């Protein structure tokens, strides 16, 4: 057995070097192991392996028999596809050759057919050409027949059809046909227009048109003549017939245009009947206001502006009552009054375009012209309902050279007015000083005049047609505000030594008023629209940071913010200077009060009646006098800021320099509280309900100094415990709660401890 075991070990050791594969030996080891008794399993193991071998051989035979069949089928399919493809290629070649042969044979036929098609198309074009000519001649014959039978309405309708055909042919390259149609339209248009114009003018003459006199003298306003219905029927008939000539008239008549440098909005030609009605007025206008007539002078633009307004007013009732119903009945969207006004305004624009270059460099004449034009525009819009979308005088004033001159003159005269308003004797006096209800802001005359000047400038430019021009005027207004601020600053510096004087206060009121008005204007719709326009301009030019653009877009800022901020800064500096001045006086007056014998004053029980400390009188008198003086000189909002700033400084001064610098017995503490609560605080009771809330340091210091002995000892113990033993005794009442219970909220714990140490009336506890 030992020899067998040794041999087994040797076999195991030499497995890697024997001929038996490793996985076989491993399988035997796994199935039989080292136990020789397990050799009996060999039969079943051999049988199992034989079955597996047989099963695998069957699978191999099955697969080896099926795979060749699949491959054979695939090869067969490939061969069939190849044959089909070859057959298709052969058929394609045959068909291609057949087609090429057919095309070769058909080529002569195609060439002949192309010639025939070209001839047919040419004939069709000739036929269409002839049809157009026939149609035009047919319409022309119809017009002739209608005119021969005096059927002018149908003739006018037929001419309108011919004009529409002319419009349809505009894209055609048949120049001769176009010329034929246009000449035919022109021929009949002239005949019909002359006839209808003559008849229409005759009717207008019967109506005593134009109405150059006052409205009460107009024919339609008086008792109507017997044939009035017939006249008005003829007016309506001829007006409608002239309307039918509108299309042909627009084709043939080139409207008069101003030079391109004037940015007029596009507008359709004035309708033909209104043109005819305007002829006598246009002749009158040109007669009086052109050439060498005495009425045509550069220094009297109001003459022709007023004349046009009178004509518009004189004819408005007739246009509304008689002409507008005709237009409505004809289905026209034209407003008779606006059409009439628009045509007359064009006369004004032509006149301005001719006159402005002649007076551009004469400041007086140019400024007078602008003033008169603005008055004309205001009445035109407010009284006669003119539309901002139509051409107006502002389009002429918006021309570059004219506009820049306007800006320059506007600035020049504004600066002159600023000089005069500041040098006036009444510059710093309020116009409403004797009227309390009106004079709440205590605005000096110069500030009110200046803001009126800015308001007038706004009214002058608000009807400009483009936002860019309005923004330029807004820039001028900002320049003027800044210039006025600088002038106020210069005057203020001259008055610095008298910071409580009348003029200094008037300057402060002026600064406050201007800032307040600008803030109100910032919420005005007009300036909000300008803010949006400025946002768009700056976004395109990248002149602002994203933060600034965001603030401007979200309406957090306004177009006047820069100016308002500068004015607010000036206001704050001036108020601070006034407060400092008064505070210095109060400090000087309080020196004796600081030296009061606080430690030896008699207690309240020892005095029959408490009275004000004599040393406090100068301080309180100074406060009272200055408060009364500035209440009269400053507006309410400024004075409120002033007394609150002063109260804060006085509170800290008395607390730090008087209370914290002295020791107090019971009488001294009581006297201090009496002086403060009965005398200092009431000085400010005219301006608020609870003045003590503006003197919290003093009020709370008096509370601590006047605590009774027991409460003071208890508070002292609580504060000492809170500072030393709070971590050890969390259940101990907090110092803050104890102070709040006494009414002390402002003073810190350390300050209260110091105040307690300033009390001189502590009992001897033996500690």
C-alpha cells in the first residue's frame, strides 16, 4: 500500500509532464479522488460518458447534414439573382438603344414642333396684345358714346376701369401698349376732368365757396335759397363723379414732393374733388405769401399760419355737414376735414421749407418762427383734430440743420432766462409766501420759474415725430438742470457762513423742489416712453453695462436719476451743514449744564415744586429759537429731516458728554429726568406725537438713573450674574429680558452697568 501511495504521488507530481491532458486527469481526480473504493463507479461513469459522446456525435451529424443544404440554397438564390440581373441589363441596353434610335428619328419632328409651338405662342401674344388694344378701344368707344349722350357718370366709371387696366399692365414689357393705354387714359381723363371741374366749380360758386369770411356770413348758415336742394344734389353727383377719376388722376399727376431731407411720413394724394375745392385758397395763399407782396415777410410767420387756421375753421362745418356724408355714401374712408386740413398744411410746409434757410442764422427771427409754429401746431391738434401720423410742421423742424439750430437757440435763450431769474431781486422769495396752503414747498421764485421753463421746453418738443429727436431735447433739459444745480451750488457757497440765513434756506428749498418735481416727472407716461426709447438706443450702442440696462428696463431707474442723485447729495450736504451749525450752538450753550452739581442736588422730596435747571435754559432756548426759525424758512419735508437729524445728535451729545461724564445722586437723577421729559422733549412735540422716541439714549438713561434702590440692586445683580455666571445658571433671567421689562431697548448691557455705577445713592450693604 505504501508503494502504491508513493506511486500515486509521483503520478500527481508528474501530471504536467505526462501524455494525459490536464483536464482529463482533473476530471478523474474530481470523480474518483484518492479513495480506491470509488473505482466501482467507473462503470457508471464510462456509461454516462458514452451516452454523452453518442449524443454529441448525433448533433454533429445533424448539423453537418443541414448546413450544406442551406449553403446550397443560398448559392442557388444568388445564381438566380445573377441571371435575373443579367437579363435586366440586357433588356435595359436594348431599350436604351431603342429610345436613342427613336429620339434620333424624332429630332427633326421636335424641331418642327418647336417652331410651330413658338409660332402659336407668338400668335397668342399677338392675339392677347390685340385683345388688350380691343379692350382699350372698346372702353374708349364706350366713353365717347357716354359723353355723346351726356352720360358723364358712366363715362367716369368706364375711365376708372381703363385706369385699373393701366395699373395691371405696369409690369408688362410692351412699352408701346403701355404708352397707348396711358395716352388713352390721359386723353379721356383730361376731357372728363375739365368738364367735371368746370361743372363742380360752378356749383361751388353757387355755394359762395370758399368761405373766406366769418362762419356766420357763410351761405349754408343763412336761409337757403329756393334752388338749394338742386345745388346740393349737383354737388353730390359731381363730387362722386370726380371721385371716380381719382385712380386715373393718381396715374397721371405726380404729387409735389418736398426735398428728401425733410422726413415726411408717406401719405396718399389729396382726393381730386378736395383738390378742386382747394384751388381758390391755394391761389390766395400763393398770392399773399410768395413773391414781393407786403404780406410775405420773414418776421411775420403768424400771418400765414393764422390764415390757414382761419380757413380750416371757416370750412369745417360745411365739410362735416355736406361733404363727409357724400364720402360715407360713396364708401370712402377719407375724412373730409382731415383731408382739407392736410392739403392746407402742405402749403405751410412748402412755405417753411422755403423760408427757414433764409432766417436760420438770425436767432430772433428763427426763435419767433419756432414759437409761432408751435402755437399753430397746438391749435391744429387740439381744436381741429389733426392727426400726428400726418405730415406736420414738426417734420420740417426735425430736418438736421434746422433741428440743431433749434436746439442751439433753445439752449441760448434758456441760459439767458436762467441768468435773469437768478439775478432778479425776487429770485429767492416765494410767490405764494402769504398763502399758507399754496406755499407748503416754500419754493423760491427762481426755482419755480426754472421748472416752468423746463415744462415749457417739454411742451415744445413733445410732438416731435421721432424718439431720437425727443431724446436730444431731453439731453438739453438734463444739461440745463445740471447747469442750474451748479449755479445754486455757487450761490450756496457764498452763503455758507450764514447757513441758517434766509437765502441759504431758499437755495435748499429750491434744490428739494427741483428734485421732487423731477421724481414726479419720471413717472409721467411721456418720460416713461422716452426711457424705453433711450433703453433701445443704448442697447444698440453698448454704452451701458448690463446692470444699468436691466435697471432701466425694469423701471428701477428713470431718465432723471443722475440729476436727482446729484440734487439729493447737494440737499443732504446743505442740511448736514445746517444741523452741524445748530448743533455747535447747542453744544456751546450746554457747557454750563454739563457742569451742573448733579451729585449734590436736593431730592424731589426736599423740593416743593420741581423746576427747570437754570443751566439748561441757554441750551433749550437755543434749540427752541433755531427750530422755530428753520420751521419758518424750510419746507415741511426738509424741516422734518432737519429736526430728526438734530435730535439724533443732541441725544448722543447729552448722553455721552453730560450723563456719562457725571455722577448722580437721587436729586440729580430726578432733575435730569425733569429737564429732559418736561422741557427738552416737549420742544419737539409740535413735530411728532412721541418725541421721546427720538431721544432713546436720554430716555433710557433716565430710567436707569431713577430706578428705586431695590430695583436698581436687583438689576445690578441680574446684569452681574448674566455676565459672570450665565453658562452655569441657564435658568437665570436674561439681562436683555430684564432691561426690556424696564423699557430699555436701545442701551447695551455694558452701558447700563456704567449708568448704574454713576448712581451715588447705593446703600451700604457691607460688601
